[in-house]
C-alpha cells in the first residue's frame, strides 16, 4: 500500500505526535509499504529526517506557548495539501490533540474522498469532548465518575463532588493542564490553569485506585494493562513520556472476572462514542473493584512502547502487524461520501 502518515500538528501534544508518526512510518516501511511521512508543520520529510526524529524522543513537558505559536505561523495548510493525499491508498492519522483528533481533519479527508485510519469525524468529536463522552458513557451504562463544568464555585464542588477533584481542560489529552485539587482554596487556580488550554473546563470527582487501560482492535478487547506512576497520583505527562516515569504491566495482575469486566466496559465505551476500528480506553479501578471509565482515546499513542501497542503485544500482535491491521481496516471500511 501507499500510505501517508500525518503527524506533528500544532497542539500541546505535538512532540508526542512526532514520536508516534515516525515510529509508525518506520514500521510500515519495514513491512514493505510505500510510506510518505508528513509533518503538518514542515511538510513531507525525507527518510534521514524521520530517523533523526525517531531518536529525539519526547521532552519532559509539552512544547511552550512560544514554540507552538511559531509552529502555527509556519504550518503547512492541511487544507491546501489535501489534494496531494488523493494518490495514496490510506492516510494514517498520528496527530494527537487539536484538529487532528477532534474530527476536523477527519471531516476534511471525508470531503476529499481519502481513506484514513481510526474513527470518523463525529466519533472523534464525541470522544475528544470529555463532557459529551461521559454523557454517552452514562447512556450506555458505562460507569464514569460525577463531574461539573466550569464556571462553578468551590463550595458547590465540595458539596456535590467532594474533595479531591480533578480539574482539566475538556478537550485535551496527555493530561495537559490537569490538576488534582485537594483544597478548596486551590480550585480557582486549577480552573485558570486548565482554561489556558481549552475554552471549557471540567471538574471531576477523583477516583482513588489503580490506573487501567485496554486496547480495542477490530471489535475485540485486547489485554488489560496497569499503569503505576512513580511520582504522581495520576498518569501525568512526565510519567507517560519519560523513561522510568511509570511501570506499565501487560497483562495487569487482575482476577479473571475483573479483567473480563474491564474488557466488556472498554468495548461498551468504545461503541458509546461510535469509535472506529481501534481505540484505547482508560479506567480507574477503585478499592471495591469497580472500574470507572475516564476516556476513549481515538488516536492513542503509537510508539512501540505506547500503551495500545503493549496491549496488542500481550495478545501476540507485534507493532508492525498492529500498524498494518489499522491501515487495512481503514481501506476495507472506506465508503466514499456522496456529494
């Protein structure tokens, strides 16, 4: 297949996207596919530049506002480049956050008649909007913790949700802008921090317990994994992307009953947002053994050591095969839109 891998972007998850895209591009090329690697800021990259990016890794913190502003000013227009993608068999979307994950790019590719990996534009938008996603989880009987949307005062939060709470941007990933608040006096500051990254802020009841995740591929739940952060209450940005930031165990040390329950709820959450051929669903498991769904990731991290590839590897699907299956599902499921 001739495959264009799109990555980079100008969201706070740019570094993560670059890591995903370059790993995917190499894996697909190693399996004999004709791969075009496209950084949406810099354009098509030669093989040597892809290899350099592979070795660069992800910084300990998201890119600064200044760096992202510069990237946005120099960014190649995806709209202008859409016609260049019509000669490929499929576009592998490895853009995290922003317009690459919220359905904007997916809608553009639909209009251009270009097959692409992952979820369609509506499912992408549903999953990216945490408030909407949690409403869909509840409608599908998937347990998810109580929440409020800002503006909301500290007294109402304490009375309705209790403390601690998680304050986070409503439409962000990689825990960017997220704060665990234990004192009412810190609520306003946490909301202000989250508001730097999104126009909506969610305040969610904090679920103490174990961090779990499960991959979904072609209608089946893969292995359940557990993430144990080294230094934080939550699986934050540094824990996710720095060496030694967390211990990741696949399969997780759970009873067969709990494993099956998490897999069933993962599939239910995936279907609730109408996700496509693959996703990754995250949970917290409380002390009573109840899983609480956090979110569905329709464009999860895709380095060889990311959580979805580890979930797949634990059931015998290596990274190259995973990337190829994602592409083949996109091609097989493609239905040109009637215009």
